[in-house]
C-alpha cells in the first residue's frame, strides 16, 4: 500500500492545479472513506475528544458537497464500527447523538442538493433516537436521485460476511438455491451492499493504513489512498488530490 502525501502548495494554486488535472470521464463512481483521526485532531489542540467528533461531523457536509460537485455517484462513510462499542460509554453516547444532530442540522441542505441517504450495518443495537433520525432521513430523501450518501453505522465487515453465509446456508438447506449456483454475484446479494456497486476508491485519513473491518469483501479490487491528515482537516484539495491520483492508476483486476 502506498502512502500519498500532498506537498506544500499555496491553497489557491494547488486547488486550481488539481481542478485542471481532473478528468470528468474517469472519476470513481463509488468512493468509500474511513474517517479517522477525530480524537487525535482534538488532542493536538488541547481539546476533548468530543470536540474532534463534532468537527468531524461538520466536515461530512463539506466532503458531501465536494463529492456531489465532482459527480461521485456513491459516497460511503464509516461512521461507527462494531468495534467502537469498546470505547468509554460517555464517548459512545455522544457518537450515537451525532447522526441525529447532523441530520437535524443539514438534512434540508442535503435534500436541496438531491442527496439520497442510505445506510449499512446492524441497526438492532443502536439507540432508538439514532435509529429514528436515520430512518426519517432515509425516508425523506428516498425520492432523490443524486449522490447516494451511504452511512455505515454499527458496521463490521466480518459480521456482515458471517450473517450472509448463514443466510446462504439457510437458503441452500431450504432448496431455494443450489450450492452450484453460489458465485461472487449471488453471494453479493446477501450483503448489506447488495444495492450498491463495489467501491472504486477507498480513502483513509490520519496516517493509518489498514481496513479496520470495513468493506473487506467489497474492496477486493478497490484502489486505496492514504493521507496523514486527520479527518477534520481532510478538505476539498485533499479529496480532489485523491481523485486525481485514482485517475492516474491502471486497474487491471488481475490481468495484464
């Protein structure tokens, strides 16, 4: 995996250079992002971790806008993993309030921008107020046909795959499908992402270079892009830098 670092440039110059280099006919259709580094962003500034999560939430709006402007079709954001329950209860409780706060604040703007909200993950363990806010947002944007903002909440890829295997086994034992019928396409129909194409580009912020149980099956041939920037500092220039680097890669899918 290659760590991409953006050299120092005047913001206006860098912004214009990247815009000139982006090709509108070769952009990723689906971009997935591991939004990492909120806590370290806050610590660096002598602030509580909560402040970093709040700043990170506000940055979601900015990145959705940039994705929409660049005609990205699907933007999947890793908002809360199945492993995040291990964090202190006070932090988890705060994180569970963020979807409600985000949607209450920005939903009118998302609707105006023709954004459609979808989710992946196990909702059974989420607090009622979190589920209600997300379900209302999904319902109110269901008729929009622009960018799909796909929020991964209480999501873990290993759990997703195990649950899919169980459902496949049940359908085989019930003679709904034959073992010979099982292939990549059929198995994909049992995943949370059955309604979405696999991500073309996966971005992780904060300098970490691992998937952290995110879209393991779906990322088999995804292009990865890493930056040292913490998520609250991940801006339009960095996003379009990632898009530009994606456009300069050759995707062979195991071929020559």
